[in-house]
C-alpha cells in the first residue's frame, strides 16, 4: 500500500501538524535486568502470559510500528493479524505480499509518525521494536508510555532497550512477580507501565 500519496496531500495542507498532538505512542517490550531485548535476530524470552498480553493490547485495530528486522523475525515473516503494521526500512524495493492489506511501508521514523498523525490518531500506536526503532523514538521524545515486561534474568544478548532518565518517567503500574508457563521459561517476570511526566517532554 502506498503511503506517499496520502502523506503529501496532508503535508501540503499542513493538517498533520495540527493533529500530531493527539497520537499517543506506546513502546512495548520484553526485556531482562540488563535491558536485553534479543539475540541473533530472535527474542530472548517467550513468556506465555506476555505474548497473550501483547496480542490483547495490540489487537482490535491497534497500530504497530516496527523495524524491518523485527518484521523479518515475526512468525513466517507475516504481518500481525488484526493490526495495522507499519514497517520502517531504508530499502525502497522492500515489499510484502499484496494480499496483506494491513501493511504500510515507510522509509523513516518521521514518515511513520506523520502517517499515524494523519490517519490513526484515534488509535493506540504501539512501537514494538527492535532496538534501533525504540532508540530513535526515545531519542526524539516521541514515546508517551512504556509497557515493559521485565524478566528476572541477566542473560546476555546483542540488542538492548534504550536507557532512559528515570526522572522523566513515573511508574503508573507495577505487577507482582509471576512465573511463565510457556516454553520452559522458568524465570519470574513482572510488568511495569511507565508514563512520561508531562513537564519533561
Ligand atoms: N524483546 C522485545 O520486546 C523485542 C521487540 C522487538 C524486537 N526484538 C528483537 O530486536 C532485534 C531486532 O532489533 P534491531 O535493532 O536489530 O532491528 P530493528 O529495529 O527491528 O530493524 C532495524 C531495521 O529497521 C530499518 N530502520 C531503522 N531505522 C530506520 C530509519 N530511520 N530509516 C529507515 N529504515 C530504518 C532498517 O531496515 P533496512 O535494513 O531494511 O533498511 C534497519 O536495518 C531482534 O533480535 C528481535 O527479536 C525484541
């Protein structure tokens, strides 16, 4: 699906600037105590409750934004069903099977943001990784909320959730520790929802 034609109409009319304020970007990630996100292109943990939570939070017309490598890591490299998938890549030739009508391909973080501001401002927009995408959204202060699953483990990996200044965030919710019942992950984990303090961003 071509994004550029929609984008230019809105950019020319300067409407996107007016409605930008309304889009809420939520980073959602599963990390460990070292903020590790994954290793060798794969997730480090498959936490059953977490996967269910991820599905229920993002489904029903939610919007997910991801880097091309995270897209490649999805099961069968297929877009997530029931959600609008925005894939960021620098590759102008990148495409997905046209049978998927829920995919937008964009070529910068800014294009992804403008697309959401223009068309999905009434939806929850989830930034689902990987490292490079979280980092760019965080660096630009675009993230309003972080929904983290934190596994009580210190395994190494090669991609990390960005460090953030705790003074800029407050803990809105923190769950009790629980244990996964999926794929033999016997580590405990907990959920944390952090909100950006209004006066810091
Ligand atoms: N634990 C979690 O919650 C979680 C969530 C998501 C992902 N992960 C893990 O994270 C890893 C992937 O993360 P990653 O950082 O390596 O890759 P990534 O962020 O998923 O994708 C990187 C790719 O996105 C594109 N890209 C990024 N910034 C761009 C920009 N400004 N303009 C145009 N294109 C841009 C480029 O694609 P092109 O090369 O095509 O140009 C780049 O190679 C995997 O191990 C995955 O399993 C973990």
